[in-house]
C-alpha cells in the first residue's frame, strides 16, 4: 500500500511538471507547435484563438492544404504576407483583434467563401478584395470603415454582407451589382442616402438600416419585392415611406423612432405582416385599417400619444404581444379584452387607475407590465409581486363579484316571490269579500 502511494505521488509530481511547462509556453510558441502539427498531419483546420498573439508566425504560409483558419480574440495588428500562400482557404476568421488593415496578399485567397473580421480597427478595405469572387459571407461589423470600395461590386456570389457599427456615410453604387445578396446589415452607421442601384438587389430578403441618417428612400426601393424583414428604425424619415406599400409580402417591419405623426390607411396592404414596430413616434390615432393585418402577432405602439384604440383591433386574432407603454391611456382599452391569444401586454407609464377583471379571460396571458401607472386597483403591493399575483388578485375579485351577484339575485328573487304572494293574497281576499257582498245583495233582492 505504501509503495502504491509512493508511485502515485511521483505520477502527480511528473504531471505537475508537465502542466507547468505547458503553462510557461508563450502563445506564439503554442501557435508554432500547432502549425507544425497541422503541417505534419496535413490538417484542413487550424485554431489559433485566444493565445494573446500579436502576430501570426510566418510559418503559417506552409499550410497550403489548410481550408479553415480561426485566430479570433488575440491582439493581432497585422497579418503576414505569407497568408497569401493559403490558396485553398475557404473559411478565415480573424475577429476580435487589433487589425488596422488587410494585406494585399489577400487577393490570392480565391477559394475563400467566408471572411470574418468583425471587431477590429479596420478603416479601409483593400481593392484586392475584388479577387474574392467565391465569397458568400463578409462580416466587417464593428470597425472604423468610412467607405466601401467600388470593388465590392465584383463579389457576385456574396449572399450576406455585415457592415454594421462602422462609420459609413453612404453605400457605393456598385452595391447594386450584388444581385445574389439576400441579407444586408448596415445598422449603426452615418448613412444619409441610399443609391438608386439598391433597387437591383431583387433577391434581398433581410435589410437592416437601423440607426442611420436617412431622410428618404429612393423610388427604386419599391423593387425589393422579396423583402421579408425590414428595419428602418432610428432614421429621421418623418413620414411613412410610400415605397413600402409596393412591398406587400413584408413579414417584419420596424419603424421605431422615425419621427412620424400619422399612420396611413394604406397600412392595410401588409396582409402578411407578423410583427410591426411603430414605437417612439408621435402617433395619436391608429387607423381602423390596422384591423386588416390578420397575420399580425406582435404590435408595438409604445412611446406615442395614443389615448384609445380602434374597435378593429379585436380582429387581430393572431396577436400575442401588444406594447402600449408610454402613451395616454386612462383605462385599459376594452378592445384588447377579446384578444384571446394575447400572451404579453405592456401598458406601463400610462394614466390607468384600475385593471379590469376581464383580463383573466385571456387564458394565454402570462406577462403583463403595468408599472408607472397611478393604479389603486390592484393595490401597489400586488403590482410589486408581478404578473401571477396581479392575475390572481383579479380572479379573486371576479369570484367575489360573481358571488355577490348571485347573492343579490337570490335575495332579489325571494323578495319578488313575497311580493307576488302578497298581491295574490290581496286579490284572493278582495275576491272573497266580493262574493260575500254579492250573496248579501242576492238575499235582499230575493226578499
């Protein structure tokens, strides 16, 4: 037993030495080892992520067989020219580094399909990117890019383009050459106009231009007939873009904070809409035609000046989420009390004092937000406990009112019976007295 313990201690010590040796290796040394292992095994994949690398070893250029290289979350500020030797590379991921530019050698990566360099310090994209004609996805999010080169129009096979959180002021006309593009994410830039050529992107299904400086859309925008998801929120458009009425198959439309004060009746053309966000505008009236959006599942009217809803809201039978916070409602709108598929109701920061017991009829309702109202019924201590407590309070109140109603009916019924009995008794007494009088008269007459 003592011998076994001795051997075990030696094994632990040896392992500790081995572990400590690994811990003492620098990230660069570990990268060199992995590169050598990949060279010897003819590996197709190599991961050099999270090694605190400030540069990639030039030996990386020996891995001509490599198809996927991942080196995310390091401190890379430059790529070696040897990166151009990886002519079989299909997937290149270099996100979350300190790259300020991409080398011209990137032009040799002609088989590349996925290029991911988000969260770096890139200010420009090299013209050589035009050689990457097999590219299907390009992710440039979270950089310092002020303009996209016209060469980007050469990427004919591009399907998805991410350029959000940069400093773009416009999109190049050549963007219209990307006719295979299905998704374009350009939110959080400084774009103040769109080129008319954007109308050429007829395969586009997702377009996000959230948080830019757009004041209008080009007429050609209406050509985007395949659009299903459109986000124009946080742009000073100041009117509902009329071009949208031509894109009738939209399913998700976000127009949050675009500074509009009216919602056109033509909104009824969006028969396929599943979600509509009109929050943080200056709307006072919701048109009756909104009730024709029979596919609508989520509707946000939060942050407007709305005080009542049209009766047609009751026709939105598929509605499961309704956001009405920060408006001017003085009571819970009656129209929502028959939305039996409603799961979420947000009516925070209005002027509502009581909640109706009819809310308990919405059997799917599992979340209701009511804070910021001068509510007295339910009382504050119930509100603080959340949705379950609020609904339980309303159910108890409904039961009490139902019991009181039944009691009133029962008591009222007994009183009504007594009244009938009294009236019948008086009638019987009067009838009897009449018979006595008649008999008396008959006796006198016969006498």
